[in-house]
């Protein structure tokens, strides 16, 4: 008996698995986002923790889309994320291909617990990633890679979220937080990790309400008609284009049907 062999490619310290030996290499497709993310030194970061939410009752694409736009911050995360990184301030970058990126400057009053609001909602800032510029220190970048990986890049951490299909209407959501290696030597590291986990749980629970609602809506008959996207939802449009391309590339030609 022989175990199957899969193609592996390393990208910024991440091991990417591909089940199709025939597709082109990944790195050339991601050259532009690699440049944009270079200041964070992804390959040098270490895993602080991974949490997972198994059996989320929605198709994986519903989860991915939720994590691919900040438009929903103003509703779903009105009292948590939106205070720190207001969705309305997000600028979505022009991009083409199998990725997107966007940047949200920190809200000046939201970033300072002394300025009011619920301090428990403001993430503790841990050890900063070395070498970041003013732009990286002043906001959050979100970068997504089709089909199912999104990362949120902050001055002290990079968080990866993967949505793994487990059935037509279920998926597992995996969250991994990376920090600079120096962070683990900080005496406050344990408390930082605990605060980060708690905050993620709050945010994930907020997202689960939205994700479950969208899935319920998709099951209605007639199905939702869609409608126009907000400019903040450009990544969803790109994702749909990506899916359409992939589906049409793998669909049998009409004469084969
Ligand atoms: Fe969300």
C-alpha cells in the first residue's frame, strides 16, 4: 500500500497543499500580495494558538464571504470590532486574480481605552512585529486568498482563518494567531493569549449569528436575488468571479454532456 503524494508549496512560511498536479505554481500568482505583506515577515512569526469552531451550520463559502468584507462590522460587530477598525473607513485595494486586500486605519478614540467605551472590547496590544512602518502600525490589513484563506494583519499579530468544507451546509472554521518569537518571552504573554482568545470567541459568536442567517436565507424559495454590492464588498465580487472561472474550467464541455 502506498500513501498518496500531494504537491506542496511553501509561501511565506506557509505550506500550501494542492491535490491537482496539473495547475500552475502558486507563488507567481501571489507575487503582488507577497510584496504588500512583506513588512510583516510572515515566515519569521510563530504560532501563539489555534482555535476551531467545528460543524458551523453553513456552507463554507458563506463563512469565507463573511470574513472577506468589513461592511458587516457596522452591524454584526458594532460594539466590538467596529469601535477599533470601523468598516466605513476601509479602503479595498484594486487587485485581480485569486486574492484581495484591504486596509482599515485604527479609530483614534477606539484604540485608546481611556477615551471611553468598554475596555474589554479593545484588544491588548502585545509585542510589536519588528520592522513595521507607519502604515502597518496605524491600521489593520486584511488579505484573502481564494478559495478559503483570509488573514488579518495587525501590529502585534497575524491571524489566519480557514473555512474547511465538511458538507454542503457545514464547515469547520479554524483560527490561528501568529506572533513574533519575542512575544513568547514577554511575562504578559499568557494573559495576552487569553485576552486574544476571549475576544475571538466574542467576534466569532457575533459572526455565527450572521453566517447562520445568510445560510437560512439561501435555503428560501425563491432564493435571494442578490442585488448590488457595496464598494466595501469588492472581494465578494472577486470571489464569485473566481468560483465561476473555476467551475467553468472544470465543467465538461457541452459535447461531453
Ligand atoms: Fe465578522
